[in-house]
């Protein structure tokens, strides 16, 4: 028995040591990013590329700083759409997935309809929402909701249904009630799959908000993007693209952080992927 | 003696006393199991009759696919039978029987719980208070050599350690009946040997009625009061061999001529049915 005792886990590193460790691991990525920006700046200057075609990063920054008020207030609007639509999707899709997994009737009647609806290009529905609900916040919220909804439902259903039959056999010998079994076994077992869906949804949410604003809006980053694009203010277009990416990134990593806190037993088991910042 | 020591675990508040011997006699009468799939009818079990006394240790040996696992699941009420009756403690089994502990070939621990909490999930699922069982859980974990591993996650343990945790989980609520479905089937030979020794010790403490399914002939003989030998499909009881060997079954018992003779009797049953050929 003693031959296969696993190694003792090492003590948690201090904050400073953790930063050095992080830098050692991620320093390469940072260096590549920095090199790309420098190359971009230099190439634009070297080849005399017109600013409305490809502005240098420095120009993007100075233009952004000039109009940061407008852009940041737009960013707040868009962030609200992203977060609101995403949360709505989370609160609707997980209970729905549970219902599908627990009820054969719902699985055979409602779920096929949900899957069929998934095939409809959601973005094509966006103009309809404008007709029905106008230019305000609600249609954007619904489009973000629609795009995030399906991946969360599909993976949550998979999670709730993928129960090890022997674990259930064991659980049945305890005489546990359905709810107790759900909270002690089915839900924790489903969480890794649920989080997979939550992360896919999070990655889609920023795209959804921008597309919704493209269709019809009078505020938000998608709206501003179209405005600046129309006026060939390319540095501002770049600034907004970068800002949108950052918002998407923050949303995604927030979900990943929650995942780490909720299911550390699963996260630590998984090899660190490209997203392991 | 050891049973009395268990009862002295301080402040468990759990009624584990030596005064109430664990007894759960099992009466199996005319149990058959027929599966029908895609028009094909498979007789998994054919009229099995077996009476197991309270506190008896019974091993069931048989070739793969003889329906021995099916029989265990039928007795535990986890699957329904085609015909026949199963009574435990005089009560007919209809639906999952809960006054037992069960161990499968794979440990089926919950990935998100450490060893101690995996043991206590038995208590939580039964709606009992895990705090009252903690001391007993730690004592049992200590007995199987997992005392220092109570905080480890299942993935940090070896296969043998995981299975030990699963056995403790099956015993934590002190059930009168223990069912084991090839519990050592996935372990290496050395671990398997040690687990067998430890299982006998645990059983001698409480003498739960135990049903132990295996395809290891010597393992079946070494543990059991009686060995039930099954035929290949359709699973029938071929022979029931009472094992009259002293306990605990130390290595000199296992090296004795009588032990070898018991093993030979089982081997001959299998040779008669063409399960083993020379």
C-alpha cells in the first residue's frame, strides 16, 4: 500500500512568489504580445500605411483618450446588456435542463422543440425583436439571452443525465429521497458540464450584444462602432474592438473564477489549457 | 471483544453495541431472471434457491456472465426479478432494500468529496446526522489503514485505497447485511490478498450477514462459511460447499490440505461444466 502513496501537496506559495511564478509561466505570452504591438507600430511607420486603413497602436490610444467619456458610457450600456442577458440565460436554462433530465415527458416533448429552435440563426431573429420591442434595452437583452441560452441548456442536460449507474445503485440502497439525491449526487456531478456550457455562453455574450446593437441602437459600443466606421475614424474602431474584447475577456474569466471556487476538485484535475491565465 | 471496543468509541451517540448481534437471514426461493432484448430471450438466472443464515458469510463463485451480479442486485432489490421470492429478515424485497451496505467492483466514490466525506455521504443520504458518525468513520478508516488519508480526494488515492474507503462507507452505519460484488476484482494480487485479510477482520468484529461475489476460487474459500458454485448461463446453483476451516484464516490455514481440497472441489465443478479445461 505504501508504495503508491501519492506525493504530499506543496505548501501554498506567497503572493510575491506566486507573481514570479505566474510571470515565469506567462512571461512568454506577454513578450509576444508586446513584440506584436511594436512590430505593428513600426510597420505602419515604415511602410507609411494610411491611418484610416491601419492606425498604429499609439494613435489608437491617443484617439481613445480624447473621446474616452463617450466610449466608456457606451461600454457601460453594452456591459449591462451582456451581463443582463447572460444572467437571464443562466437562470432560465439550468432549471429547464433539470426539468428535461428529470421528466421523460418534457424530454420527449419540449426538448426536441428547443433543439429545433437552436437551428434557427438567432441573429436573423434580431430584426424581429426590434419590430416587436423597439430600440431599447429589452431586445438586446433578449438576443444576448438567446445566444447564451442554448449552449448552457445542452451541456447542462448532458451533465444532469450523465450519472454513473453504479453511483445511483449505491444511492438507492440508502433510501434517499429524490431531492436529497439531487443535491448530494446529481447536481455536484453535473457541475463540470454545466460550467462548460456557462463558459461557452460567456464567450458568446459580447458578440451577441454587439450584433444586437448593429441591427438597431442609439447607444452602446456596437452603435459607436458603426458610427466611427461610417466616418472612417479607424483608430476609434480599433479602440472599441479592443475594449469589447476586454469586456468579453473579463466576463469569461469571471465565470472561470466562479468555476474554480465552486468545483475545485474538477478544475485541478483538468490539465491547464490555453485559458489558464 | 473487538465489537465491544467499537461500542466504546467516545460520544458517537450511535447505537453500535455488542449486545445486538447483526443478523439478517436471507431466503431466496425460485428466483429466475429472463432478459428480452431485440427478440432474443436470455435466461440469466434459473430457479435459484438459497437460504443464508444470519451472520453467515457466503461467497458466490461462478464464471463471467453466470448471473451472479444479477443475483446480488435482485437480492438488494436494485433490479426486479422475473419470478421467485426474496426475503430478508422475513420481509419480502420489493424495491431497493436499504438496511445494508454495498460495495461494487469499482469504488464509486464521489469525486468532489474527500475520503471522510465520502464515507459520511452514506449517513447524509440516509438523513442521519453525520457529526454523530464522524468518530466511528475515523475509527473504521484507521482500521483499514486510511487514517492519515481522511482529507485526501479520491483521485489522490490508489485503487486499493479507494476500495478500502468504499468498504468503510458500506459499514459506517453498521448494517446487518453486507453485499460485495467482486469488490477486489480490479486490484492487483498483493493488494487483493491484504484486502481479504482486512475484510475478514472487519467481519469478525460485527459478523454482518455477508454475500461476497467473486470469480476467485481461493478467495471465495478463504473468506466464506459456505461457497455457492454457479453454472455458466443460465445461472443455476451447481453446488453449495460448507467451508469448515478455523478463523481467523491465517496463512497456515490457507496452506492446509483441507483448504486445497475445498479449492479442488470448486475447480472440479467448473471442469464438469467446461468452464475450466485441462
